[in-house]
């Protein structure tokens, strides 16, 4: 699956599996390094998605605030 097709949820699930695998401590050194590198990549991908979503939510909140009518005195 390419990065353009990867969803946040898929990346999160894969990252959770990698963490579980590494915590078990049964991976060879080479496999553990490869898993760690993939995990870092997935973490960065998820962080980027979350930051983008946060930016969108903040923008929508600003729009709502700006569209709110001024209170009448």
C-alpha cells in the first residue's frame, strides 16, 4: 500500500502492531531495526495527519466565531 492510499487508522494499527512486536523482544536485531524505522515513519505520518486535522478544526472554529452575530446591547 502506498503512502497516498494509507489512512490514519491503518497507519495507527500498523504502528500498534510494531510496538507490540518490539515489546515482545523476540525480533532479531535486523528485524527490530527495520520495525523501528517503519514505526518512526508511521509515527511521522500519523503526527502530520493529526496536525493537519487540528489546523482544520481551529480554522473551522475561527469561522464559526466570526460568523456568530454580535450581541445586541
